[in-house]
């Protein structure tokens, strides 16, 4: 688990004004082509999720919701349909050779009417890819959309380039704990062509929003108990978010008992019967001593980073067939 500096912990939850807008710099890293990800290697990696940071945060009192939030995560249903087919598990190899897992989501990045994007963008938490708190750096990654135990119905996709803001890379600023990954194409097309994508919402004004939160959690709170499936099953919590502050920054929070492995999972609001909605955040950290998850707010900086990643020219890289488990 990571901890914040004492000064930041003391500042958490105080009624200090929101800080002046930073001037971050984009930090890009080109990933290596993943090595041989056999089915057995994937199973070994499933027991090693990236830690979900635990932080102190003061939540403002919330008015009772008409529909009470669900604290205990339930197994998500509707595989091979939206939104599950866009949400998947990240298998990450670090520079030190260690492997870890997180959760990611394919987002819409190709808009023919607004200028064609690359159709190859994945959203996750920044601490899944680079974390100054513990020295973790991703060297390569593969993504399994719609993973369901032994099934990878859409195959595996290689990561090509990551992009995040310097406040996260330099000092692990939780307000910037999100990242985008440009995924390699295949000869048959892009990942968005294969799975379609969820849309993003930036600068949402409402602080109490009904939504669903998804993650491939390996463990759950309290005491970080293991789920029997080792994170190969997608879980979901739903409810109305509550605003929170940490070090003068605003966050969104939701009651949910998921822990390690859920990092990077999407918060989706306005979910229609078709399974499509708006992603307004990612699972970033957990409240200290409570079953409550937090997400940074998607603002103009998130929007700018997204516009940068959707213009990246991605190469075609076929995933080795031996890594694709039985559908």
C-alpha cells in the first residue's frame, strides 16, 4: 500500500480552496512488444494485482439517496455485450520483470464526423503503469477485453504507448491518477473496431451521480480477502457518488468493497439499455479503513490528454496465438 506525505494527510478534507490550475507536461512512454504470454503465465499473473492505494480522505455528508448504494460488489452480467465487452483485464510486465494486473476500458477515439482518431485508446489508472511511490514502471502490457474466467472472446491486444501527466509521474498526485494507452492494431483493424468503445465525459458539474463501477478485483475489503476466481471475473458496484476532497482537490467516491486488481476500472453513468454510457472516472484509491473507492474528476486536463493519445499513429502487431485462451 502507498501512503501520502504527512503534510498532505493533514490537509486532506480541509475547506481550503481548489488550487490554481497546474501546468502539467505530458509524459509518454513507448512499450516493448510483450513476450510470450502463455495461458499458464496469465494464471500466475492473476494473483499479483497492482496495489490499490489507501489514503485518508474526508467525505462531505451526503443526503440519503432514494436507492441505497450497494457496498458488496456483485458479479457483472452481460458478457459479449456493452459495457462488459469494452472492459477488460490488463496484464502488465514491469521493468524489473514482475507481473501485475489491473482493469482497463476501451474508449471511443475514432469520430469520422470530427476528424478521424486512431480507434485504439484504452483508459486505466496511472498507478497501474507508473508509480513513483513504489518505483513501478510498466515495460509492456497486453489487454484481455471482456475476460470471463478462462474465456478471452476478443483475444489479447498489445499496448504500444502510454500517456499521463507529469504531476502523477513526479509526485503521485492523486488528482492525475489516470492514463491512456494507445493499443497496437491488428491486420483486421483496431481494438475499437473489434469491441466498440465507451464515451468519455469531461467537466461534469454534478457531484452526486448515479453510476456503475466495474473492476477485475482479486481481493475485497476488509482485510483484503481473496476472491475465489483470482480476479478473472468482472465485478460491479452501483450507487450514487459522494463528493470528497483530498489536499484541496475534489474527487468522486462510491461505496464498494472491491480492492486490489480493480484499479483503473471505469465509473460509467447514463448507462442505457444498449450498454453504452459515459465514463466519468477510474478507480484510483480506497478510503483508509472503509469500503469506499475514489476517482479523480475528469476535467480539461483529462480532455487534453485524451486528444493527444487519439492522434498517435499505432503499428500493427499480431498477438501470439498461444496467449489466447479458449473462448
